[in-house]
C-alpha cells in the first residue's frame, strides 16, 4: 500500500508544480513580454499591475513549495 500512496503523492506534487509553472507564465511572463514588446492590448505598467504580477508570482511560489512539502512525505 505504501507504493500506491507514494505514487499518488508524486502525482499530486507534479500537478501542483505544473500549476505553479502555469501561474508564473500567466501572471509574470505574459505581462512582462507584453510590456517589453509594447503590445497595444497590454495593460499599462502601473504599480497596480506590477503588484498584480507579484501576487501571481507569490501564488506560484506557494504552490511549488507545497509540492516540495508533499514529496517530503514519501515513505520508504
């Protein structure tokens, strides 16, 4: 039963890590690229939009750390 639990834990940790990558791309990478290439549909680079990106980045970091914490629970 321990091997099944380990595999389920690894699957959940992998999903959380992929979700954290998606949060980083959606909230940080996309706006930075839009601002650097001056896309007409990009929101203006104001303090509010930068703070919004920082919130997305923080959420990505939290999800990644949750995934790492889950992997520490693996049993031998």
